[in-house]
C-alpha cells in the first residue's frame, strides 16, 4: 500500500523512528557479523583503545564498560561473554584485578573493523543525499527537544 504525502505526514514519528532503529541496528550487526565481529565486541575494543574512546588507555571492569555504553547497549548484549571471546582471540587481556586491557592484536583488529564502517554507512545511505540526511537529523533533533529530550 502506497501512502500519500498527507498520509505519511500524519504518521506517528515514534513508530517510524522505532522501525528505523531496529532495521538499522539489525542491518549493521548483520554486516559486522559477515566481517567476523559483533557490535559489542567492536565497542569493547573502542572503549579500551587510547586511540579511540578511552581517555587514558587504562583497563576497565565490565561494570565500568557497561556504564560507558549505557546509552546504546542493548538488553541482549552480554559484555562479559563478548570480552571472553576477545580474550580467546588474544585481543583483550584480563588482569588480576578484573580489569580488561586492549592488546596490540586487539588494537589492530579495532582498526580493521573500523575500516568496514564506510562500506556499512554507504549501504545505509544509498540513494539518500547528505542534504536530505541533514534535514532528517535536524527534524529528529527538533522533535527530541520538543519532547524534553537532550537533542
């Protein structure tokens, strides 16, 4: 069924943003899996890398990592299990205090994984020019602000 512009304009934004979120996350995670890693694994590497999201490159506990990722971690994401997988690959190490550290191999994997981001973004943005994307983001930010969120 094709909706007219008037019909689309009357649709609830919350519904469509929810559908978009689930679709984009599923697509991104499927592509990452094809490349041999999970989104939570990538986040772990990023949060432990001084060359990325870690301010100091120091080891972090799973609760500290979970807190750092609280805004985007999904309920099904098990950071402890993902960290154990990365430990098995030699990309993380665990010290006697229960802190997780990035290894040189883990840093190299992070860089490789980051290299896939442009391809994933290009597939998501296919047929959407930057001007339209910018307008969409500005509209979403305004709706967030209108509803008391931090846009």
